[in-house]
């Protein structure tokens, strides 16, 4: 046992140096990781400040992202109490994303039943002027949990109305009882007639009236059949009337033929009258010419009488 080899002495200084070097490397790695995380989260980017005002800060925490179209464009840096009991959210927005926010942008805070709150930004008109640094805007809050008390109250009121509606002395129960009684009457011997009339005496009166009406209708049918036979039968009025109409049509046809002949005669007479009128006009002209000729002859005879040597002198006899 005394002859066993003795291990060489360890160099403590070399081990300490390696340990220190390892610690330094680990610290460098941790610092580099922290710097990278800070760089990835935009800690070294140039930012501008946006202040959002709300009634309370429920659901909002420091480091919460503000999204635009689903992408984070800002981060809540600080939450502080404002004058009047409200709260102010100080949000850092990178300068490269700042043009997305304009003077017409709208900011909302939604709180759902499941999950956390969401802080969103919406821009309706991108061509509006960009939002200045340090601008303050009001946050529109949509809280789904705030509707729960009203929904519970409405449900309670609905259950109360339903209980009142289905109670023993409710109008619905009375209507159902009356409907059941009506159904029982419909199943009875009088059926629907008993339900309509309500009284057996009135039902009998109605049945009696219907029987008399049926008898009267039977008599009317008999009278109508007799009238049909007398009017439209072989020896009825209609065949004789039809024969008279046929004779009248024949007489009218003959009268129409005669009228056509009279029209021809009248046409000829009109032509003769026109010829006579023309002849009369010619006779008047001829007579005028004869009168003119006679006057000329008479003038010539007068001239001959005046020039004739043996003509008698006109005598003048005094009284």
C-alpha cells in the first residue's frame, strides 16, 4: 500500500482562471441576450409619445401592446391617474409606425369574457395629417362583462313573466280550459253545430229551418223544371219564337232586296232629273236667242215700214 503512486499536485491558479473566464463569458451571454431582447422589443428605437384617456385601467398593464391591423405598433410605458378620477395611458409609438396614426384615428379598449383586454387603433382616412407627438385621445371602451348584470336582470324578468303566464289562474290556463271544453263539445253528438249555437233548443230550430229550406228548394226545383219544359220544350215558347224570328229574317231579306231595287230606280231618276235640268238650261238660252232674233226682225220690219213709199202716214185723231 505504501508503494501506490501519488497524484501530481493540482494547479489551483489555472482552475480559478478558467472559472473566472467562464463566469465572465456567462455574464457576457446574459448581457447580450438582454440587449438583444431589448433591441427586439424596440428599446433603442426612436419613439413618440401618445396619451390615451380612459375612465379606468382595468385590463391594461405596463408593457401591453397597442395593435393596428393585428400588428403591434406601440407599447404601454406607464399608467397614471389623471385629474378628475380618470386614467392616462402613456404609449410609446416607434417613429416608423407613427405615420399610421392620423388625426382621425380611433382607439378602442375591448374586454372580453374569455382572454385578456385588447388595445387597438383604427385609421379611417390614411391621407389625414399624422398624429403629433404627445397627442391625447379618448379611448372607446367595449366591456362585454358590463352587459352581464343587465342580461341577468332581463332573464329574471323573463322567468317572472313566464311563471305568471303559466300559472293556474293565468289567462293562458283559462284559455286552455275553454279550448278543452270546446273540444269535448265537438266530440259530442251535436258537434260543431252545438259549439256554434251553444243551446240545444237553438240547434233544433236551426235544423228545422234547414229542413224547411230544403223542402222549399225542392219545390223551386220542380217549378223550374216545369218552366223549362214550357219555355224550352218542343211545344214551348222558344221554338215558336225561333220560327217567328226566322220568318222575320226572311221578310227582312226580301225588304232589303226591294230597297236595293228602289235604290237603283232612284239613281236612274236622279240621272233623268240631271238631264232635264241641263235641257231646261239649254231651252232658256235658246229662248233668249229667239227673243233677240225676234227683236232684230221687228226692228228691221219697222225700218222697212218707215222706208216703204206706200206706207200709211200715221193719223192723229183728236177727241
